[in-house]
């Protein structure tokens, strides 16, 4: 019989093991390449979009930029472009908010047309519209749209529809996820501005560090604020999303591959050891060691190569497409494509190489033996008595425990592999379920512990005060003011939120343990995550101003609260007015379900709608949880199955001896089950802190807007335990028939 025929016969006889090898290689590479292809797709697509549109390196804000300012900034920048950016209202049914960009040149952060014409800064008759808004209102190129701002009203023809690199993410005033029927942006020529135009935003490109540019900027002109690219709202939000996906790509697939490799190691050792007699026959009939080694190398090479290639192909095809539909609900780009990196191929080749290396090391040890020794079954391993065996306790232990203790000592490598394999699978499950728990905890924290209203009414910019107070009294509601502010402290700055609220029972304030706290009327409170980010404590001062306002104020931090969703400052209307700013309500909160139609009410968000928005916001993360859970369960099954086969193979002689001595099949099954459960239990206990660590890494990568408190719930632990031990027991039961069908003659051959 030729070696190739022998290999095919062996594969047929041991098809379950070879299928397991193939599946483990496939799952490891599938998970690694798929998750990273999704991350690289986000990174490469967004970077390509930024490059195609010449995304700005920075934004300078002021009440007006004249030609002298432009000339001074141009001395230390490579490119400049002025804009007048204003808030407007579109003349549509619900009067959606619009951000209008009146462009001087249109060369930086260019509008990306997907329908109609490219943006033309010389065309004062047209408008270039946000595609998501156009789709929401079924607007087409050639339609007319009217915008109103201040005392001005302009009507323009839609010349193009598309995207802007500054609006990959758009924040919605009424929900966590963007509601494109209520907001949008548009680009127009500066010549379309109906009044005297004073540019309030200057976009710049530069080839120096952000700090060097800002230092030169401070010395050249007076301005309100400067935002570098990485701090721009859309860029920062999308970067946070990518960072979380990258963290998943860094942690979980690596664990998959490590567990896969360890299991491959034990599997190939078992196959080679099981066929030592056949290797002895081949050596005896004249086959050279090199030929035999090459033959057994193919046992690991072909299944692992096939699994790696299939994972390399299908991972980037399948996993990214599972995420892009949910991602595209919150983020806007012209296209979504999986990415590719040469590391995918390197990792696949590394897995194939390591599997071949393991097989080579196993074969090389046997090839050094002479044919006579190789023809004999491998001598059982011996172990000396240790401290436990010499103690008085040893004689009081059950035979089951003592037998398994000695077997584990003789086969310590198999024991370690079993524990490490289970530990990796448990860590993945703990992390996945922990992320799921954390999402649920944040939702409950925000909408059960903090928010006690049923409806949140967004007020129109042109609201009638009399109508507002009528609504307030009819609904027994409360005014609040929510604004975006730019905050500076300790040489750091960021755009955060401001909540100004009366003393109302519709909102509760909490600490990190979700316990209610009181914020005094005269106090300014900062969210805990923001305080940690800016390295602030009670008594420190921060400078801030409302975005769009020129008035900077300085506030002393009096308290620190914990808020899961929105990070920023909280104060009372009186405290705000003491800072010299006016309390301008933006919302009404009420415990009633509000459905009436008033001109002063722009939109209504019910508690049900807000919870649905949270579910949509976390949909991509939850999809990742499902993927990790499924792959972790599959790996656990494969790991425990292979370790079960290895254990039984190495214990055949011992099991046969016990059968001869009168042990029943059920007693022997109990011996194997006990060992399996002990290894599983040790791996389970060690996997819990590792899983918590993985979960903490994931939650810390969630960005600056969400505040997670990593927690390990009993529900998480019990569910992981149920899955792990169910698989362990189920796999062990598969070997019951093997005990009954054990070939006693072969197993009990003399070993010299």
C-alpha cells in the first residue's frame, strides 16, 4: 500500500478528528480575518473618503474672518477655505433643522456628490443636499427647497445630492441615533447668501503638528476656538466606533487562534502516538525517516491549509456584511467595503506552519527510535509519589480521585492543554455575555434610574412663549436646556454636553453605583468619565462656552455625578444665569404621553422611542457579541471533543486493566467524567478573571460619550458555566461506547 493510500485510509478512519482539525483552523482564521476585515474596511473606506474630499486638518471659529486674517493664517498653512455656517429651518412639514454651509472655494472638506452635479462654488442658484435627508423626504435632483434663517428666506434648486466628510456621524437633538427626517446639511455658494456675508469658519490644511499650528495661530489672529481633525465631532465619533471594533479584532480572534493551535498540538500528538506501531512497520519494511515524516506532515498540512484558505476567503466576505447594515444606520459614507491586510495571509500561513512544526516534532521523536521499539506500544508514563500521596489524607480520598490525580500527573501536558483550552473558551463567553449585560445595565441605568418621564418634547427655535407655558401646565411638565458646549481644562478641550434643569423629579442624578445623589441649586456637577478624562476633581475650574456663542465662562466643579450616555456639566437655571448666560429651554419633559400638534413643538420622543434608539445604537456591538458567542461555543465543543479523544487514547491500557479487574463500564465512565469535569472546572475558574479583563478592554474602547462600569453578574457566570459544563458532559458521554467496545487484547499487550 502506498503512503498516499494509507493517508486516505487514515483520514477515513479518523474522519471526525480531521474534520475537527479543519474546523478549528477554519474558525480561527474566519474570525480573525472577518473581524479585522470589518475594521480595516471602516478605516480604509473612511480614510479614502477623507482623502478624496480633502478633509480639513483643522477648523477655526470666529464671528468673522476678514482678508487680513486669511492672509496671516495662510502664512503658516498650506491651504485655507472660508465658510459661513448657520442654522436654518427647511420649509417642510415638520420644519427640520438644517446646517447651511455657504462656501467660498469648496476645496477643503469637499461635498461628495453621488447624484447630480459636483459642487460649484460659482453657482448661486443651486443647493447640494445631504443624501440621507433627501432619501428621508424623497427629494430628487431638480426639486426646489426653501430654507429660512433669521429674517431671510432662500429658495434653491437641488443640483446635487451626496455626502460630506464632516457628517459621517450626525448628532440628533431628539434621539440617540440620527433621525434624518428632522435634520440635515446643505452646501451652497457664498454668492447665494442673501445678506452681507461674514465668514465664521475657516478650514485649514497644514503640514505640521496640531500643537505647532495652534501656537502660531494664537500669535497671529484673535479667534474663538480651534478644533483639530481628531476632535471634530464626526471624526471623533467614528474613530471611537472603529477603536471598539479594533479592540474586538485585537482580543477575540487572537484567543480563537491560540486555542485552536493548542488543540491542534494535542490532536496531532495523539494521532502520531496512536499510529506508532504503523510507523514501526513502515520503518521495518525500509521506508526512510524523511519519507515517514513527510507523510505524517501531510496529516496536519492539508486539513489546516484547507481550513485556513476557506476562512481567509469567507471571513472577509461574511462577517463585515453582518455589521454594515447596522453601521449604516448611524453613519453615512458613500460606500461600505471590507478591508484587506497582508497580515491575513501571514496569520493563515503561520497557522499552517505551526501545525506542520508540531507534527514534525512529534514524528521526529518516534523516528529516532529503532523499528523494534517503535513496533511496541508506548510504555505508560510513570509518576513518583508527591506530598499529597505521602500524606495521611491520601488514604481517605476516593479511588476515583486518586486515579485521576495520578493520571493527570503522568499526562501533565494533556491536563494543561485541557485547562488552557477551556479557559480560553470561558474567557470569550464571559466577555461576550458581559458586554451584553453591560449594554442592558446602561439602558436600565439611563431609562429606569435617571429618566422618569414618558415624553421629551423638542422645542422649535421659533416657539411661542405663551404656547409653551400652556403646554407646560397642561402636561405638568418641566423645562430643561440641553446644549453642546466646548470645554477647556488642563490643556485639554472637547465638545461635551450641558444640562440645565430645574429641581424636578423627572430626572434623577446618580453616582457610579447607580445610587441617587442630590445636586444643589448653586452647584456645578461634572460627569465622572469627563472628570477622569480631563483629570479634574472637586474644586477645580473649567472654562466653557455654548457652541455658537462667543461668551466664555469659568466654573468651579462642586460635585461629580455618573451618567451612562451623555458626558458633560449639570447645573440649575439660577447657576447658569449667575454665570451671565440666559436659560433658554430646549425641551419639555413630562410623565404624560404627548401626541398633540403645536407649532412650538418640533418633535416628540417617547420613552419607547428612546429605548428603541438605544437598541439601534448598540446593534453593531450586539452583533459582535452574537458572533463571538457562536464561535466560542463551537470552539468549546471542538476543544473538549479533541481532548476527550486524547484522554481516552492515552488511557486505553489503564481502562482495559480496570475492566479486567472487574470495574463496570459505568464506573469507568465515571472516572473519565470526573477527570473531564475537574479540568473543565479549573479552566472555568481561571477563565472568569481573564474574560472580565477582556470585557474591560472592550468597554474602555467604547469612546468618550458612554460611561461603562464593568460588572460580572451571577447570570453571566451561571450561563457560561451551564454552556461549558453541558458541552463537557455531552462530549464525555460520546465516549461511553468506546469503553464498551475497547479491544482488550490490543490494549493489554505487554510493554517492555
